[in-house]
C-alpha cells in the first residue's frame, strides 16, 4: 500500500489519490489522510436532508459539534442568535443533528426531509 507523502498541496493530493489508489487500492480497514473528505461530494449519498425550524432553535450548538461531516456552520439569524446552516455538498443525511437536537420545549429545531 503506498504511503501518502506528508505536506502536499490539495492538488497534489488529488493527483496522488488518482494515480496511486483508485477505489480498488483503498487500504483494508485502513485510514485516509485527515481532511481528504473535502474533495468528495458526500452530499450525493443522502436520501434525506436536514431542515431548520428556526423558532425551535435554542442555539445550543449540539448539531454543530455532532455533525460527523462538518457540514454545519453557525450563522447569525434575524433574531441575532446563532443557528445552523447546512452545507448540502457534504451533508450525508445521516440524521444525527435531527436526532440529537433538543429543540425548544420538546419541539425539534431540525427535521429530516426526503430529497
Ligand atoms: S441542536 Fe437544535 S437547538 Fe441546538 S443549535 Fe442545533 S438546531 Fe439549534
Ligand atoms: S444530517 Fe448528518 S451530515 Fe447532515 S448536517 Fe446533520 S449531522 Fe451533518
């Protein structure tokens, strides 16, 4: 298995993966270099996507911390409070954010919708 060189640029990394790996050469139970997922449109895998119900959001940041794909950024809403914004390029639709969102008084601030 070829070993990824350290300290290479994004372009060099993409070229390296194309030439050295391809999906047939991926390591068995191995690991990929940190940050490599940014090159892949993982949002294509999703069957559902999260939708914000802003009036139920208490700005707790739980969704932001728990998203496994860093597909959530927090942005200031019209109410001057922080609310999640979903990056559908990377969101795989796993539903963790919706499951873990405490919402307001039991009403979820994130629901999952079919695509
Ligand atoms: S987990 Fe729910 S309540 Fe907390 S910031 Fe995210 S959307 Fe808002
Ligand atoms: S559905 Fe999953 S991948 Fe998408 S924003 Fe929520 S936690 Fe992140």
